[in-house]
C-alpha cells in the first residue's frame, strides 16, 4: 500500500471525508438485518469503491479486508476460453465482467449465478447473504444485464449485488429498478483540497494551498487523479512549492495538441496527419468518446463565438453516430473535417468582411 | 542429371541387340573404301546430332562410286592428310583437298552446321547434291527426296527421316521434349562450341577411316602416291598437261591422259566398286525408296483426315456443342499461352524417367502415342526434340524464369510432384491438362467435382490411379491423374493428397524395402483450380508446381473463332469476334457457345449483336485495386451500343459512351459489385481519398464523403450485429458518392490499406500488456482503479511516480530523501506487480524494461516514459526482487503463538474462521511406526536418513577398535563441516 491512493483510503464509513451524511445513511442501512441491491453511481474518482468497501466492512467486519485475487477461466458457448480476474473475501466477491468483453454474459451466468446459488457456510453472527460487487457495471452488454436481472430476483435470499457504475444511463431500466441507487458525486474543490492537505500532513509534507487548488483544477475533481498527481509531483520535486509543475496526463496533452493543430491548419494534408494522431489515441486505448469530448472542449474553447453552437451541434450528431457504428475513426475524422469546414468558412468570411 | 545413364549409355541399353549386329559388320567392311558407314550410322544415332556426318560419309561412298576416276585421288588425299598433315604434302594432295572437300575443306564447314540439321537450306543443299550426282538411282530417289525436302521446309524434323532411313532409330519418345524457345535462347557461343565439337568428332572419325585404310592398303597408298607423282607436277612436265595456278600463285601442272587410259582406270575401279555398290549403293537405294514410301504414305494419310474433318464438321452432327466439337485435340491446337503449355509439358516430361524410364516395354505405348498423335507432324516434331534436350545445359537458364523446379529427386521424379493449374474458367485448363497428358503418352484419369470426393473415395481414386493400370483397355498406357476443380474438394482430401505426395519421400528415407517402395508416387498428378488462394489449397500450393493461366490473347482467340465461324459458315467479321472475346473476358468456352447460339438464331454475328446482347457475360471477380481504380478514376469513353428504349424497332447504333453521371454511376456500381468485399473496399477508399483530387477547398466534399463513411460504418455495424442483410444493398452507394467526389481522369495512386489492420494489431498488443498489468495488481493496491480508469488515470501518472531522481551510486550512499524515494518506488512496484527485466534491445544492447511493459502503455510519440537511467533500473530491479521475497516469506511466528494457545485453552474464545491459522502439531513418538528402532535424522538437504540402532552399536564397537589402534584415519564426506542450523529467510535479507 505504497501509493497514497491506497495508503490513505478510508476503511470505515465513519472515516470518510466527504458525503458524510450519506455515509451515515449507509451505516443505518447496514444496521438493519437486510438491505436491497445497491447501485453506486457517480463519476470516476469520487469514491464509489471506497464506499462499497467501507459498507462491506461495516457489515462483515475486518475479515472483509482479507482479500485474495483469483483468475477464473470460463468457456464460452463458442468454446473460447476467457479469463476473468476476481477479488474476493470470505464474504464477498468482486468481479469486473467487462474484462470478458463481449462474452460477459457467460461470466454473469456462470460465475455470478454459481456464487449466488451457494449459501454462506457459517451463518452465526453473520449475514445470511453474500455480496457480489460488479465494478464497471455500465460496461456490461445488454445481454449480460438481462442475464443479471433474473439472478438478482431469484437468489435474493443468498446474495446481494452491488453495482458500481459511472452513469446509470447505460444500465437497463430493469436493473435500475431492482437496485437502490446511491449517487456518489465528485467531491467539491474545498473537500479535495482538505483531503490533499491532510494526506500531505500525514506524509510529513507541507502543501501550499495554491498548488492544491491547481491540482484540483487539473484533476477535474477526480480525487484519485488528484492524489496521483500530487504524488507524482512529489517524486519530481520533494518540498512542494506553490508554482510547481504538476504532471499532466499524456493523452490529454496529446489531445490538446491535436485540437490546436486542427485550429492551425485546414488542409487535406493536415486532416491526414490528424487522422494519424487519432489512430494513435485509439491504439493507446483512449475511449473514442473521451477523444470526442476532449476535442470538442478544446475546439469550442478556441474558436469564435459564432461557430461554437454549430460545432457543438455537429459534435452531438457525430458522437451519436459513432455510438451506432464500430469504426470510430470514421466518425472522429468526419467531425474533424466538419469542423475544418465551418472554421474555414468562418475564416474566409472574416477576411471578406475585413476587406470591405 | 548424373544419376541417369547418359545418352550414349541409354542408347546402348535400348538398342543393344542392334549394336551387337552392327559391331559384327564393320570387320567385313573395313578393307573397303567406304567402310565404316554403317558403324558410323550407329554412332550417329547415338549422337542424334550428327546426321550430316553420316551424310558426308555416305556421300563419300557415293562419290567413290559415282566418280571412280577420282575416288582414288580423293582417298589418297585424305590419307595423306591424316599421315603427314604438317609435312607439306605434295601439290597433288593440296589440289585434291580443294577439289573433293576433305575434312579441312568446305565440307568441314557443312560439318559445322550439323547441329542445325533442321535448317531447310542445308537439307536442300544436300538434296541437290544428291540429285546432281547424276546416277541412275537418283531418278528413283528424286520424288522421295523432293518430298523430304518439302517436309524439311515444312518444319518437319529430319531426324524422322533418318529414322526411316536407317531403320533402327527408335526415338526416345518418352524423353523430355525440347522447347524451341530454348533452342533460340542458345547463345551463339554455344553454337560455336557445338560446331567445334562436331568438327573434332568428324575429324576423328575421318582419321579412323583413313587409319584403317592406311593400315590395310599401304601398297595402295603407295600406288596413289605414285599416281600423283605421275600426274601432278610443280615444274613443267614432259607429258601433256594443263597449267593450274594455286592460290599461292604457284603453278601446278596436271597431266592429260588419253581416253583409253581413263577408261582403263575406270574399269579398274568399277571392278572394285561393284562390291561396294552392293554393300552401300543398293542398300541405300532401298532405304531411300522405303523412306520415300513412308513419307508418301504419311502425307496422304495426313491430308485425308483434314478433308474428312472439314467435311464432317461442316454439316454433320448438328446437335453437338461447338465447344466440344472444336475442342483442341492436339497440342498444336491449344489456344492457351505457349509458355504455360510448354512448362506444363516439360514438367510432365520430367516424369518420363520414372513412368517409362528403363522399362523397355513402354515402346508400345510410344507407338500408341505416335499412332494417335501421328496424324500431325508438328506433334512429332515436338516429341523428337525431346530426345535431345535433356543433355542441354540451356535448361538451367530457363529455371530462373519458370517456377518449375527442374531438379529431380533420387528416384528421378521431379521435385514438384503435382502441377496445379489455376486460372479463371473458360481458358482451357482442363483441355490443356488432357491434351498434354495424352500427348505425353498417358492415360488420363479425371476426378472432378461431380465425383465423390470424400477423403475415403479420394484416397481410393488416387491410389488406384497411381499404382494400377487398366487391364481391359487395349493400350496399356500409364495413368495420369487429373484432379479437376480441386478447390471444391474437402480439405481432408487435399491434406491426404499432400500427405500422399510427401509420403513417398518419407518412405524412401526409411528405405524399408519393397513395402516402402510400394507407396511412392510414380505417376504425375495434375490439379486444376480456379482460385489458387483458396485456404484449403494452401498446403498443396507449397508443394505443387503452380501454373497460373494468363488470360488468352483476344486476337488469338478471335482468330480461332474466325476459323470456327468459317467452318460453320457463320457470317461474321473479325472485329465483332474480337469484341465478343473481350466481352467475355477471353473466355473461350463462352465465346464459342455464344457463337453457336447466334448461329442457331440467324447464321450471322455482327458487332451489334455482340454489344447488344447479354450473352457471354459473367460475374468476373475484379481485384481490389481494379475496383479502387474504377472508383477514383473516370473511365475513358468506350465503344458501346446506344439503344433507345422508345425506338426499339430502329437499329441500334454503336457509339462512344457518353461520360454522363449515369454511365459513371453504373460503371462504379458494376465494379463494386464485382468485388463484393465492401468492408475492405471502404477501408481502401478511406485510406486513399485524401490523396486524390479535392472537390473543393472548403472541405464540403470531404465532409460529404465522411458522412458516407459514417453511414457505411453504421450500416455495416448493424448488419454484423443483427445479421440483417436486408440493408446490405445500400452499402454500395457510398462508393458512387466517393467516385463522383474524387474521381479524376488521371491515374490515381492507390496504396493498399494497412492502417486499419495495423490499428487492430497494435491495440491487441496494447490490450495484452494492459491485461498483464491488471493481473499483476495485488489486492493491496486496488485503489488504482480498474479497467479504463487504471489505463487513463493511473498509468500516465504512475510513470512519473516510478521515476525518482537517483544518483548512480551504491544504495548505502544515497541521501535520505533518495532512500525514501527508492523505498517508495519499490513498494509501488511490488504492489502493482511490476518489475524490471533485462532485455536485449533491437540495437543489441541490454536495457531494463518494465515487466509488464508499462512504458508501452499510454505512450505517445514525443512524450517521455519512465526516465530512470539504466543504473537505477538495475538497482530497483534487485530491490524489487528482494522485497518480493520478503513479502512472500511467512510472517513471524510470534503473533500466531498466542492465538494457538487461546485455541487450546478453550472453544469459547473461538476466533472467526478467517483468522484461524493452522498450528503445527508435534509428532508424538507412539505415532511413528518404527520409533524404537529407528531414529529420524535428516541430512543437510532435509532428506530423511535411516539409521538403525543396531548398526549404531556396531559402529560404536568399530570406532572403539579403531581408536585403540595406534594409527587411524577418519574419512569426511563432503566439502566442509557444515553445521545444520535453522535460518529464516528474513535473517538473510
């Protein structure tokens, strides 16, 4: 537990730093003998998983922290072997079915059903149900989600399911209605600053407020990112100074440069170079919607007021189309070309008006 | 080809009896003037190249007969020449040499030309010489000679003639046939060499001749010398003379004789000549006659079928398909590319060693072949060349041009045991295979798609075909298996075939006697397919001799069509036939079928008919590049038929295509249809469109194009997801849009789309690295997130966190801050399951790389990864390993001890299950089986050693005895006096 994100992670509901009221609610939920399926939703780095772990600890005691990780192998109907990593304790099982990609339905059917069907061996002083934690639930395919909904009802006596998702929009309504949704909003700036400062204090470092604020800005209120950034900054330069450089995420910088290149030149040649860059981003595993978002943000920031609306309009159109297709590069390039088109028109009109 | 008997040996093997006969003869003939003719004939047959050497000699004989008054002189000159060539022979010798063409004179020049005996000019020369001699027999020979001459002019092979002349030439029909191309390719130098060889050979023979003569007729020589002395002189003699000036301006005086003297001399010689004449003259005359008869009969035979063929073709058999009717029956009729034909035939001929080879009885088969194919001379001429070319080094050069491996294995089979003919339908692959196989003397056994080709049936057919031969059939020709349409055969069958082919080699390697021999493939197999890149054919392709069929030349095809049209009395013209050929993509079958159709309709075929009709069109598979070309390029106007739907009664007009949008759209759609692989086509267009002409400067066109890309992608995605192909037809219209936007008249530069594949490959690679990273993350570091979060947020920052600034000094010398950083780095790395491993980089030096390769993840060009220097990495790698061991070591026993105690104390204070640990139980003495007798001891390595107490006591007694003796040794096993001691791993670290 060397990384700060792990080292200073709250282990109990009472020690959580923000959304304390919600923590209190969760605790009272645990006090009852039973609780429903839960769905934690909120942006990345808001502390969903931390909360889930705290909740489990509240329910089962410290034994839930004795984790072991296993790799399980499943055979799909098409005779393909897939491996899924699971992390489990005696009381719960954490699984990320999206590891299996399009075969996640098999994981849901085989693994989750199997675990759900078995009873706890030792009921004395414990809950009579186990908990299955599904992380990245919004990556589940529709098939898998449908496979899950019956399991959730049928084996409710022996197991509870906690789903952690970024957005509920990709969860089918059937699952949504079966779960108690708990929103974990990203912490606000002051909360993050105070967390960063307390962390530094425990590490024996002094953190200037300005630096903390800049870290918050850069991390987009993502607490994990903020902590990692601070740690990286610390490795680069040990006693913090207010205007110290904070490391960036490479892909974000790359995306930003791409956007500025789009602004700088609008030629087919450039479009081809942009395509190369987009390919690069896609190969590195940056999700296309993040690329889209990054591009749009940068472009809208940099372009004139008069074409902002139009840019956004096209962005929505192309991003929507991208969801219906499989070759993201087409859609990304289409958007870039469209932006180049309107930007060029705008520029030429500008020159015209300047002339007259 | 060393393993073969060379030509001479082979010849001897085959014609042993004849040779024996021949060997008997010369002894009798030797004393005579033209003695070694028959022997030389035999030799010549061996040579197969020096027919005119014989000619010279036979002419010698003839001249001896024909001009007796000079014959003496001639031979005398030769003898002199042989005897004292450099001794400055007498003037008479010189003259004679010039007069009668001894080997150094002009005939030698003709000797040079012997390799080119096929050249009609020489033939003619010889014939004229023959005829000009003015013998009585010439009259009789003349017709035959003329015919022969004619044949020679008609590219007939003279060797054929000689065979007929000299009877016993049983041509090596089954020898490989020679390609005239090679003949042409033979360099001048080679020709010269051959010529020189020939000259030397002739000279040698001549010397042999003269030697025998000299030996036997020394007195005659002397006479001859005297004769010369008497008749020729340098000084002005006292007898009547004729003065002749030699080339070196010296005058020679030749004696005039009286007529009686001449007559006397003539009588003298003819008295001897009778013997010779009966030997050679009559025999030769007879042979000439025979030859003439044979030639005559053949020419008549040849002309006859032609007439009948035309007759039968013209009107009879109305129901027969033209395709069948005009199927090429002879090699010469084949339409396909000559090189292809020849290379296949050559390959087939390479089998002769195995199939016919030493088996002498195969003569019959040859006869059969000759009889069958004998109706045309050309066929034979090909076969005849065969005999010669095997020794021809020229083939070596050919190998590089052809895919054919001319090497043969130990059994004399070609290295490539299967020929694979591939090409689009209708080019005559099957016809070629059949024709050539028959031509080469095989019985064709065809297995095609209509036959059962399950692996079992296939196996049976192949084995039967290669190892057995027909019993009932009259001609016992060996089989040649033709596997038609092999691309449709089941994969197992093809695998069996490949195994069958290579098994022969395997068995041979084992060399298990007769049984091993049994399975060896000894018959050629020809496979035919349309698509050589069929996945099922892959194993076959590697071992086979692949002959790909180039499309037939349209003009050549049209010529054939004209012939057919002529025979069938179909009114047409060359232009329309060319158009027909082009329209069908030079598909012979479809062309002929179309012609038959038109013939049945109205006995005429015009250009309009061709253009107007949909006949003969087929779905041709166009290559990807051709389709891309069609998309990015505006077609040039072409000849087409303008038809007006409203005025259908009016005759349509042939015009040029208007390049209207409609036509272009139709063209593109046609092209796209013909390929069908929309996904790859789209990718190709996508990766190339930016290099094309831009429709407008404002990107509007590009945007439109991209919209269509998006649309195509969406549709394709939906199709693949839902398997709903009802929307498939819409995919093609994107290509039309792209064509209209980007097409130009210029030649487009199109590169094969690779980016999509590269992307796929690279992202798979990345995913694998990432998965390895995910697996390595220990449970104590779950805060780094999962899936995309780990990749996007943690990995880039992790690189920074893992790059502390460390000086390149020993661990002990690092500053406290550095120590702390190092500690931290190591802990993080262990938590995440990372380590540094030494790998050899591409440049050849060693680098420490993270394992899994963190640097490769989320790496963008121009951005630094881990900045640790080599030394630090090395240091960290070591420390990480140590830390691993430390963590893996069991925690100290101290905490567990109280728990164990508690447990023993009572069950009341029972720990939760997960906190319990197993406590080692002391092994009590009664539990052990042989406890009283055996003492459980362990050696240094922990192995249990048994020692019984009884032996111990004995040893004790011994040692006592030893100790008591004045001198004693003690042998210590091992290297040191190691003391066994319990050491925990943490004490070592």
